[in-house]
């Protein structure tokens, strides 16, 4: 009897793990789509001159590399993913993020992306 209950428990755990993996894949797809939309919004705002403080003005203090880091940030990438994608260390990514936060006058990743999307003054 103990073996059949162990097998049932194993099947239940396996089913839960499978469900978690599927959920994780779905969440990654959603995050990727959100990142693509954020990038699209950034591009649209860069070309729009109707806003009081244009995105170009907001992002002008950033270096090319900092803008690349910010784009990856908008896609929801982790520091490790950003570093791998750009061929730099996580420590360098953290340094770029610190500089981005300082230049944009924000304190965290989310605020940096929101400001870059033109939703903060």
C-alpha cells in the first residue's frame, strides 16, 4: 500500500512540476511580449515630438551602451541575461544600471523603464 501511495504522490508531484514549467514558459512569453511592446513604445516616443519633454531629451545623457542596457531592461532581462547578450560582466551591467538610475533621477529598474517610456517627468 505504501508503494502505491508513493507512486500516486510521485505522479502528483510530477504533474505539479510539469504545470509549473508550462506556467514559467507562458510567463516568459508574456514578459517577452511586454518587452517588445516597451521597445516599440520607446521607438514611437523617440520619433514623437509632441510630448513636453521628449524621450530623446530624457535619454540624451545616456551613453550608447547605457541605452542598450536600458532596452534589455525594458524587455525584462536579468543582469545576467543583459551581460550575456552584450558580452559584459554582471558587475559591469550593475555599474551601467547605477549610472542610468543617476542620470534619469530614479532609484530602481522599474522607474527607469517607466521614465524611458515617457510616463514620468
